[in-house]
C-alpha cells in the first residue's frame, strides 16, 4: 500500500467521522479507529506473509499508522468545517 493510498484512506475515514460525530470528544475517540486498524492490518499481513518479513519489518508498526492517521486528522478537520458551514447555512445566519 502506498503512502498516497494510506493518506487518502485516512482522509476519507476522518472526513466521515468529522461529519457524523456528535461532539469533539466522541470524534477524537473515534479517530483511534485509524491507527488501531492499521496496526491490525499490518499484523495480519505479516502473519500471512512470513516469507516477506525483513529485519526492519517491526518498523511497519511504527510508521505504518503514521500516514493514515495524518490523513484522518486532516479529514476530521475538514469534516468539522463542512458540518459547521452546513449548520450555519441551515440556521439562516
């Protein structure tokens, strides 16, 4: 999976969380889905492909969740902004 794909995937998840989460505490807690899911994906992939493991494969657990998490944070901020604009337009202000 490329860095761009991880950034875009995280951006989409963060945008959805930003649009759906009722408040900031729930949204920030829901953002933990992204790095935890990526760690689970890495663990599953390494378990399924032991022949492809390298001496630096443990670093995947550190740097793998980084990119989708950065994308999710940006997407979450964009989702909050879009939701704020929709609420402002809906109130007639």
